[in-house]
């Protein structure tokens, strides 16, 4: 009888495969309250690496980290009409505290535009105070009706940036810089995830924004996932919170603002972009464990060589874990590391020790071969860079091969329903056609300029719409 697979095959049931992998790779569990999750150490380690990489890029823009309260007076949200309307169905509201009814209900942070603007209005007095560039790493709560671990949960972790500028042009350019230099660079060069950079339609833009920029990626099943967004807020929040500055000319002016965010959703994207039927495949630049050195047997010479090699690999700048749990069957340990997607396994047993070799197992391209132990510290950094590039190439090839250029709305629907993306002229689709896509569970993911760049105007001639099913 054939051995049952560890994971449900992706081709049989992609959602079940996703849930299996999240569980068996020990990334997360469902929390006790519906829609919440417990992120396990291996999953949280991925998030810590994402945080570190993005935080460095955020700070390169001159942005500083701060922290604002989790509880926001409900009246704050009511000040900006589009904002409160957009978030009303998702709000969690605290009405009692300390055994008493609160004088004013407090909303559990769904996003922080309102409370941050309350303080921006105090901190900004003069043009000398601008630009004001703030980011916070925090959790937020948006009551989710159809939760799915990492992709849609009622509570999730994120970073949210908020900035104030003297002019529209400065704010516009900063939002675009975040999309390009922080998020785009991170996705391409660390997460190895291909994307399309575009502009949201009016229907899909963030509540309270005048423009939303997005990076959209194709998952393994052909669906789209909104990876990150960067918003131009115009002066909408500045008006209601009276965030003004004294200009060089001595006049009182409203600031121009941006906000932008990325979330633990990117762990779900990592799974669905790079995962296969054997588990995760973690890009080497992201992996908190790039190399695991396994002792096949518990003999002292083997254990000594395993630890010695791990030390040499660490000295070569690699992130290394030793697996000397020889009381656990070797096959089970190998499967566990394969599920977790560690890029490289180095396996050493008594016979390898005699030959001066180790078995090198590469998770990303697959395959195994004996390699001289003394050659590993020089060889592995090169192979890991090859594997990083391969993942990005595979992600790009999937998107390009499953994106169809069409010239009519029915053709766009047919291509997207079949499990890919459709590129259709926005002049043909328009807002009326966009509204009709909902009948087929489709949306316009973003608008592109005719040359594939991010358009300056949502209604510019030649704009193209990306139509897809999405998570």
C-alpha cells in the first residue's frame, strides 16, 4: 500500500494543503477566540526576520519608530466620514472597564490614522517640523467574518507608517518611495516574491485616502494577494484634526499626509508562493535557519564533527542550527526540516566521517549529493544565493505564464475564473464593468500604465486593469 502523503497535494485541494502546511510546519494555531491565531516560534521567527529587513529599509527613508495606544476614543473615528464608514463593520468596541461603563466607548485599534493625527496636530507647528515621518510596529483588530490563518485574522501584527509633509508633491513622492524602496525591494530581494506595482481603483482604495498604491502578487493557485499598500491621504485627516503648520511665508497651511502598512499576511504569501507538496521553501535571505546540520547517529565523533562544522558555517556568516536529537528517528527529523523549508540540510553519519564528506540536501531546487566537509563553508553561501534567485524566477514565471491580455470584459472574466490574471484596458472595463465583476467573485487588483508602470492618474489614457480572484 502506498504511503499517505504528509500534506494534502496542492493540486487536489489547495486550501487544505495550506492549512496542513501551516499546522505541520508549526507556524501557527487557531486562537481561542474565533478569528485569532497563536503564532508559534518557527512562524514568529519568520516574522522577526521580516521585521528586521523592513525596519532597516523604513529607517533608511528617515522614518522613526514610535508607539500609540491600542484603545482609541470612538469619537476620533467619527471625524472622518469615509474612514469610519470603511471600518465600521470590522470594529471591536470596548464599552466597560474596571467594572464600570465607560463615559466614551473605545475602539480597539483597526488602524491609527485618527489617533496619530490627534498628536500630529500638536507636534506640527512650523514648516521646520516637516516632514514628520513616524512608523509603529503593533497589532490591530478588524473583526473578520471569514478568517484564515495569516491571510485574514481578527487580530494581526503589522507596521503602519504615517507621515506629514508641507506639499502635495512631497507626500505623493514619499508614498511612491515607500512602495518602491521599502516594500518593492523587500519583496523582490528578500522574500523572492514577484509582484505588479500599481494603483488601486476608486472602489478599492483605502477608506479616507485620495490614492492607494499596491503591490499585487500571484499565489501558487493563480489567485492574487495584496501584499502591501501605500496611501496618499491628501488633506482629509489634516482638515478634521486641524493639522496645520506656519509656512515660510507666514501663512497657516494644512499638511499633506501618507500612511502605509505591511502585515503578517506576508507569511501566508510566503507559504502560497514558494510552498510545494513537501512543505515550505524559505528564501535563504529570509530564513532564520539557512542551514541545519544533522547528526545521523549519536556517536561521539559524529556529534563532535557536527558541532565543529556548525561553528565553521556560523563563522562564514550563515544562520545555522544543529540537530543532534538522535533519539528521534532520522527520517522523521528530515521530514520535519523539509516541511519547515530550511534551504539546506547537511547530514553527517559514521560513514560520512570516514570519507570526509557530508550529504548536502538542497530544499529549493531539490536533490542531494555528497560534498567534502571542508568545502562547505565556501560552497554554501554561493548555493544559497543561487536558490534565492531561483525562487524569484519561479514566482515571476508563474505570473507571466498565467496572465492573459484580453480586449473584452467576457474574456477577462473567462481568464480570471480559469485561475489566472487578465489584463484588460481600463477604458473598456471602467467603473461599471468593475462593479459587475463581483458576480464572478473577481476584482480589479490594480491599474497599470500602458508601459506597465504605476500610473499618475487612475483615468489616464492607456491604463490597463489587472482582474483576478483574490485572497
